[in-house]
C-alpha cells in the first residue's frame, strides 16, 4: 500500500522532489553535499517556459463525462457513460490507480492540450487543502541522494522550486492512522528521513477513506469455496463488460452426421487435411499461447500474467468439441480445401480469441463481475441484471421458446470468480426471497483488514480480499429497480459471456441433459445447464466448458450472420 506511485497511500510516506534531471543537479551541484558535514542540500530550480496547466488535479468526488483534470503534467478526460460513474471514485485516479484507464482517457500533455484548444493558461485552481507538512520526527522517508534514492516509471515530473532540506537524526516511528496501518509483517523504514523545510512542493494528498462503521451481518449465502492457490490481485477491476448479446438465430434439430453444413446461406465443409494443419500449428504454438496470448492485466503498470482461468488445453478441447461434433448441423469453421484454407480457419480462431480477450481473458474471470454502480453504490441485486437489464427475461423467439430454461425461484448459486481489485465487489449470488428478503450494496470503502481492532477485523468474504464489505442496512435498487435476487441466477458465464434463460436453455437442449433425456446426441448428458448454469465456470471435470459455451455462441450467432448479400463465412 505504500509502494511509490503504485500503492494506495504512498503520498503518506514519500515526498516527490522532481524529475531525474532535477535530482542530478541536486546531487552533483555545489549547493550541498551528501553524507558530508553540511546539514543542508539544495535542489536547483529549473526554469521552464511551459505554461501552467489550466485544469485542476484529480480529487475524489463527482465528475461528468467530458470533464478534464491534470496529473503529472498530463491532461485526462472523463469517459462517456457508463464509465463516467467511476471518474471520481478511489481506485480510478489517473496514473496512480491500476484501473484508471477504465474511467479516464489521456488527452496529451498540458502544453499540447492548451495549445490545441487555444486556451490562455491560468494557474491551476487549488484542490482540497493539503495536509500540513509533517513534523520531522513523524515523517518516515528515505535519505535522498544516497543509496536509498529511487526512481519510478511514469511521466516526467514538472521542475520544482528551490527547496532546502535538513537531515534529522533519531526520528520517532511514524504515526500512521489506524485504518491505514500495514500488517505486522510490513517492515518499517530504517533510513534516516529527510524532511523539507519551508515551501516544499508536496503532491496533493489522496483522500483517506473513513474508518468503516459497523454494519449488520449481510444476509447472503456463503460464497463458493475458491481455489486456495494464491492469485495476484489486480484492481480495480475494469470489470467484465456484460454487453447483452443478440438473440440466437434459429438452430435446426441435428440431422444425420455430415461433413458439411449450410451457414448463413453458404455451404461450408470440414476438410480433414485443413483441420489437421490448423491443429498442428496450434500445437506448435501452445506454450506461447499460454505464456504470451492468454494473459490478464495484473493491475501493476504494464504487467500481464498468464491467466489462471483460461488455458490452452481447455481451449483446444473445446475447439475439437465444437468442430468435430458441433451442434446440430453447425460447427466451428476451420477453413476450406484451398491452399490458404488453414489460414482462413486461423483467422476465424483469431477473431474468436480477440472477442474473448475483450470480454473475459484480460480480467481472468469466468463469471460476470458486479460493476454497474447506482448512486455510487454497487447493488447486490446486480446479479439480476446490469445497465437496466433483466437476465431472467432474456427470452427466446417464439419458434425457439421450447428450448429456454424455466426460472426456479428457489435456486441458490454463488459465482465462482469475481473482480480482484482493492475493495472489489463480492461474487454475484442468487437466492429465494424467503431466505434473502432484500439486498443492500457492496461498500468498497470499508477497510476490513484491521489487526489493531478489538477484536481484530479480517477480510473474509472471498479469497484475496483487500477491502470492502456488505452493507444490508436497507434495500438498495439496481439499475432496473430490483432489491432482491430471487430467480437471478442467469448472469454471464464463460469466455464469451453466455447470459439469460434462452442461451442457457439452448446449451442444455443441444449439449446437456435435456438432449440426452429426449433421445438426442449429447456431449454432456449428466449436466443440466438449466439447473446448474454455474457448471460452465465451476466444473473441474470439464475445463473446456467455459470455451464450449463461447464457441456455441460464435457458431450460432457470428458464423450464421448474413446481411445485404454479405455473410460472415
């Protein structure tokens, strides 16, 4: 939490003096010495002709789409709705927090933006009153210009004014607010601190969340046990974008086995030699697919890690299911018999993976995240639908009505995956009103890990939780007005988020228990996707299911697309 330019509270323990060039002048100039007898050192002011930035620095509060702020000499613009909801939230501060790009767009340097807009520069409007300069004996920072001087990545800082600093000996340990104290394992700085005297340029302090007030024990089902293997915790979380999917096109009942089918009005065929060429290329690249392609954003600047949810083996198994067996007379297209047929198949795979990356792989999740905010709150009833949607009302067209799942008001499910950023909402869940009469919201500002409290407080809602907690003191509506989670078990799942009673019903009709029950071929005869939609993400036996669900959607909605004489294939 105190890592420079990365942690949430780094400004409490670090003072920023300027760019590397400023520090070189500071170290090598004649104004002071390091480790000598002089008790003062001087940072030489660097003159600049750059006009001051006409925008305020970021503060926690309300921003509207199009609002502009300044950070580290750069200008950022608040994105359009719904992303504008996050612009003023902690966790989205530009160049500081890991998920800032979800809410803000970089417009350029201050000078570029001012020149482009032909704006007469004016001094920046002051933000909130900064904290007073800490007393020397209470400010723990490293000794400058010595072995403890460090550099950080990111934009070059603006030149700073001349600052005199003195070396203070025998400091007392810092007094960190109780709700910000690190765990007992966090080592304390050992270097002698250097404290600025009059007129230091200190960064605007980040707002500190208030100590959470006690809240009633949430009336929610116990979360599903998760894999005990520690996983990196990214932040916030852009969350998975659960954009409603178009309704599936009509799918015919399975005909006798065939090597060809009609998709979008064009007959496509399976060519064994082309299929084997595609498989051979994928096999040669499998290690790179895991280590260089299926990556997720860890939340640390520029760091992408191998996905723990999506792996090559599951992808390959799912591809074989949907190409070799398919659904009815439809199958995933891997190219024709021409010289470049295998390349056409690889292009289809690349397009599929690109969409999958955007929806889920880059966030390392299988279940839909809770991300839609209402009045700056994450309603627990988001499992019923986000952005005003109602997933249990995603019905099939009349000619496919017989395929959709019935809504069971007594169904109880907790999602397998969730967002991992600091304070991220808990996994989505559903349950009957008789057990959960109403739901509140997830308070992402709660500091749940406080070992100094009596009794000690811990984050125990989900594995890897760093902050946040349930608040069920009163009902809170989601964007569609729901304050309960009865029958709300149909959120998005899988690599391309399969959502709603129609889509899960079709999976069951063609691939699941219903197909077997009605005497039709079934790949998963023991899985009833209408009773256990969570099998897509939770199944340990069938790791390919999260891929199969995505391929199923792709085959029936993308490959079948045709408009104005043009078709996808």
